[in-house]
C-alpha cells in the first residue's frame, strides 16, 4: 500500500483514540547491538509531550539505535502528521505498513524498560501461520504482526493443512533443495515465527470470540527466524514441514 494510505489510516486511528499529537520514530536499516536490522520500521509514539524529544532520543540511543539512522519527528495533530513527507506519499512499499506499530508512553513502553523488553516492543516482528479446522476442512492463512493496516483476506478450505504449510514456507524462503536463503521481506535477525491453531466458530453465533492455541516448534512458541533457517538448512524442507504439521496436529 502507498505511504499516503498508511498515513490516512493512522490519522483516522489517532482521531478515534482522541490523540492530539504524536512522534514518529522512523528507524532505517542499521546495526543494532551487533545484529543487522535490515528492514525499516515506523513507530508512532503517543502520550508523550513534544518537550520529551531529547529524552526519547537518549532512550533510543541507549538501547542501541544509531540516531544518524533514526528520524524522530513530533507532529502536534493527526492532520499535520498525515502531511509529513519523510517518505514520498506515492511510495508503494510493503515496509510502509509492515512492522509499523503504535506505542503509548506509559503503557507499551517507558524510559526505564529493560533492553530485552525494548527489542521485543520496538524491533521484533512475527510471521504467523494460523490454521483453523471447520468441520472437515482446514483453513490456513499467514501474516506478519505488528503492522499498521492489513487488507481483508480469505482462505480456501482444504481437506488437510499441508498445502498451507508449504505456502507459508515459500512465503519465508525458497523451498528448493539446497536453497536456504530467506525472502527479501524477511528481517532475519529480528523476525520470529509463530504457529497458531484457531478454534472453530459457531456459525450460529457470530459474536463468538475465536480462541487461539499456540503450536510450539521444536519447543519454542516464538522461534527466531535464524533458528528456523538453521533447521531448514540442517534437516531439509521435508523435515521442517513434518515438524510444523506435527505441532499443528498436537494443538488441534
């Protein structure tokens, strides 16, 4: 989606939340604490006064961000935020939305949080495979979280979930033998992989909340992407598919 569409969506969100102003922390690719952050991140910070800009910069720098590769801008209103040109409005890039997040000061973060919590809140993202069984069919979808905006998506019911697993692995990287390189949209040092099984919906009760159960892979509910590609390299794609399939079966 274009940057303009993302800005409009965030402006609408800020107004609905009655937020009068916000910072945008725009993190460009850089080395962070010895690891390579390869994908941009736009982080909207609310509930923090414009006078705190210097303290925000010190906080980000103390947690490993290079301020020469990190733009910090305050916008006094959602309308003014929508007009910012840090990225061209017509830029059509997944990174305009992917890994974007809204952080409320005093809620999702504060200036005394630990370095590990900082990375989880500001830098980590999760590729998710979600499997739902409805009667005799399985519905599979995959996504990334967090993100600013996601268009509605649908899935096709199939008699098993094998095809959904293969599509998910292709989404992350090539599945041809001997090729372990991730896709260009994977930020391998800061992305994680998660698998969930969704409870079936009662078709007669549309207000029912869907439950989600985590399906751990090799004992990890949040598998680092580096470990996933290491397993893919060591064990092969077939073994990785078998592990994901077994994890889903255990959680159904």
